[in-house]
C-alpha cells in the first residue's frame, strides 16, 4: 500500500510506502484520511501508478510530486 501526503500549504505531494517511518496517516481537523480538507489529506493507493495518476488529475500546476527519499516508493 502507498500513502500520498497531499499538503496544500506547501503544495508538496509526497508519496510513501505504508511501512515508511515518515508515513503517519492521521486525521486532524484540517487534514483527512482519504478525504481532502483545508490542508490536504493522506490518500491511500494500491499502486505507485494509481497514486501518480491521482496527482496528475488533481494537482495544480505549482504542485510538486515528491516520492519519499527514505522509503523510495516504486
């Protein structure tokens, strides 16, 4: 499983594998789990390609696609 951290304040969309130490999906008032809120969301995907497709279809031109450099999702 893959988790995409959609962060609206920075416009960085960072992809992690679920076992990554930096992958901490947690719902907050401003950030959802599989539900976009004011500051974004943690979105779950079954594959790298599915996450990348979601990014291409839903991001803005200034958004940054950034696979995690620790877990190297592929």
